[in-house]
C-alpha cells in the first residue's frame, strides 16, 4: 500500500526506491510487533502508565530526550538554523542543558519520592485539588490538541516531501500508534522512543559528515556562507546579540539568558509531563536523577544533526530558501532545508533510513502525547473526580480506551486544522501559556514549604492570565511588542521568551504575596514533597563516577566551553 | 533492563533494526556502486557501503550482547 501511495506521488522533494520503501515498511512491522509483545507486561496501572518503574537511567534518559526529538522539531529547527544561523542552537544548549541538569539534581527527587504518577499529581499532593485540576484539565486538553496539530503537520510534510496522500498518512500513523500504545502503554512508547533515537541519529548524521567533507570542514563552510551572503552573520551565537536590532531574530541576550534559559526551558523540561513522565519510569531515585543528565549530553549533540545541516544549506545549496508564508510554487521554504540536504547526499537505502527517522519521530511524538494524555486523564481527572475506588484493572482499561479516544480526537483536530490553519498557531501558543507559570508554581512548592494551598492556585492562574494577555496584545497590536519585549523588532521567538518571563515573574510574585496572607499547610502533609521536609537518599557512599551531580557538572562545563567556541 | 518483568531489552530490538537496515543499505550501495544515483553529491565516497557496514557491525554487537537467553 505504501508503495502504491508513493508511486502515485506528484512532484515531490525526494523520490523513494524499492529499498527505501522496504526500510519504512520494516519499521512499521517492528513497532507493531513490539507493541503486541509488550502487551502481556502492561497489566497493572504502574506497568501501563509508568512502564513498571523499572527503566534503567539510560533507557529513561534516551526516552526523555527523544520525546522532544520529534520530526517537527527537527525540520523546524533546521529551518530556523538556515534562517537565523547558529543562534538557533541556543534552544539546544542554554535553552535545554541547565534545565535538564536542574530537573535531575533538584526536582527529580521530589517527583520520584512522592510516588506521583504525573506533574498534576504532584501539584495535588503539594497544594491540593485547585492547582492540580487547573493543571490537569489544561494539560489533557492541550496535549490532545497538540497531538492533532502534529498529526496534521506530519501529513502535510509527508505530502510535500514524499507526495503521500494526506488521509493515508493520518490514518496509517494513528492506527499504528493506537495499536502499539493501547497494547503496551508507556512500555511501548518508551521502546519506540529509544528506537527513534537511533534512527534519527543514523538517518541524519551523514548529512553533516558529507556536508563538511564537501565544504572542506567548518572553516570552509563559514567561508562559503560569507561568500554567498556577504555581510550577514550566521556563525556566531552571542556576538550579534548585544542589541536586538543586530541579529535577524531581533533578540537581546537578556531574553536568551533569562527568558529562554531561566524560564521557558525550565518550564518545558521540568514541568511538561510529556517529558517528565519518561523519567518517572526510572527504577530508583539515582536512575531518575541520572536520566535527564544522560539526556543532556545527547541533547547537546543534537545541533550536529539539526543546526549544522541548516548552516550547510546556506553554504552549498545553489538557490535561496524563503519564508513559508511568501514561498511561491517552485520555491523551497526554510523548513525544507533538512529534506533538501537529505536528498543532496543520500541515495537509495540511506534516503529510506532518513525518511524512516522522520516518520518515527512523528509517530513517537504522537505516542508521547497520547500516553501522557491517558495518564493525566485516568489518574488526575477520572480517578479523583469520577470514579474513586475502582480496581486497578479498571484504570488500566480506562488508559487503553483513553489512548484510542485520544487518537480519535487527535484525528478530528487534524482535520479541523486542515480547514482552519490559523488554529495551528493558536494551539501551539496555548501550550506556552501554561508551561512558564507552572514552573514557578512547582519550583516554589518544592523549595519553600511556607507556600500555601491557595497561593499555588492563584499564582498559577495569574501567570496563565499574564501569558495569554501578553500573547494577545502582541499578536493583535504590534505596538505592544516594544512594551513586553523591549524592542519593536522582536520576532515571534523572542516575543515568546519575554511572554514566558513575564508569566513566570507574575506567578512568583502573586504566589509569594498570597502566601503571606494565607495559612500554610501543616508539615505532616508536606513530607516527601518539599526540600525542608524530604530526606533524599544520600550519595556519599556512591563512587563519584556514579554521582548525578558530578555528571551534571560535566554537562554544564561542556556547555560553557561550547558557548566560548561559538561565541 | 527489567527486574520485575523478563522483558527482552530494548537494545536487542535496536540491534535487530540496525542489522536489517545495515544489510539493506550496504546491499543497495553495492548494487549502485558503478551506477550511482543521479542528483546525489559525493557518490564517489560510496557512503551507503560504509554506513551500511557500520550499521551491521553495531547491529551484530547489540544483538549478540542483548540476545534474550532463557535463564537456567
């Protein structure tokens, strides 16, 4: 069937041979087989929703970083690298590594020791039902919408790149994901994410290797970029950010350090349950602490297969790519740079591997969304508010049905987006509304035992309202961009950073103020949930080579060196 | 990977996939050795051959190390 669809392809970016189609088909067969194999192990709630809490630090770490290594991210960030240059790597380095280390060293012990199933579950234990319900409802709603948006985006990419029919891509991918996640739960999702990790690396790593051979190494590539785009600065990360008007992103270094590094990335990596759920599957506290740190080393290397191909596109492509909203028929968009580079260097076989990596990335993203949705719905909404004391098997069954229903809603959303494309921007923006303030609420709750039940709720709500207000004002009246982002030239990426910063600051200020005038929770209710009342297992008897804090320090040191090299 | 369950380690499936893909890519590279595909750059480097070879080596190592053996 895949072959039939591929043969009917109209004009496309790449063309697949028989061996390429075989490689794609084998991937689908293997993930389905793994799903059926894992079904017999996903019997209890802990098995289905948390993969039995028995993953090693390496498996949990790779799944953690893979949950964020979806194909939309790969294509989008390669496109951003073409558009903005190496500055796009900030989202992989300062915009990820400190947050991942912080999650591992500071936050993970509380998530893990509290034995929560989810981030809203932690909020329920720490604050109460108000903050938890707000977080659970918004997360479940947004996750399922995001899944639909991703599904539609995948189908469009497959149509443009391979000429596959839109409905075919949506139905085959969602059926496959539905079968293997409903069968094996988080076991299946994590297995697929680890497979995806290897596929993406082996499918994309040849592009920078061959690209650097063609250009004569890094200096040769830089020379070619300067030759093709005289006067533009695409190969320095911090230099052009002394002023927002000096760089194509319109961003000042303060926004990168505080908006992206201290708030946006902290919010995403430490409170987005989609990624945190992978770490909760670890077999013990030390593994849970190590998993995000292991992930951070791989995350640091991702620019090799995402940012470098974008830069190489500037150096070697014989034509210029244009923004998606102005692309005319026959012109290629920024986001096409990765498939274009794949087609430039990869013949039969390698092309199939690269495309399989993209398909795997899309499907793993979908699986991540529906497995997180099933957990939050079942444990944070269905169990506390609809059916409290059902047997464990009932909740597993609910999780399986949620997976199917979640995918059906996602398919509906995908078709809704097809007819109302502006919805895509709104859904993606909606997710950002909750992440930054949620970080403020969670981290204050973990580190300060005085924060009261209602202070957590009001702080979170105030942060979300600030975020929504800033977004709407900047979107519909550009004069507000200067107010919130301190520069009229701030582009959407820079605006999002400032929006996150304002939301988090508001959340923290309101939480602190509300704490002062409300009654704190008694200490007995906070044991195992906050810093002052939790005994984290000591690591003094562990050799220093096995201590998470040592490897966290190494990750941060490498991060600093990378900043200096590419300053 | 599993203590409570005797699940085949994910690394075995990784090895299996790499091995199968390595064979297919290496084979494709050898078939196209003297007739390189049009429009692809640096075909003189025969990337599919050595990349496929690398996948086979890694696939064999992972499969051998994590092959599910029944406990006595």
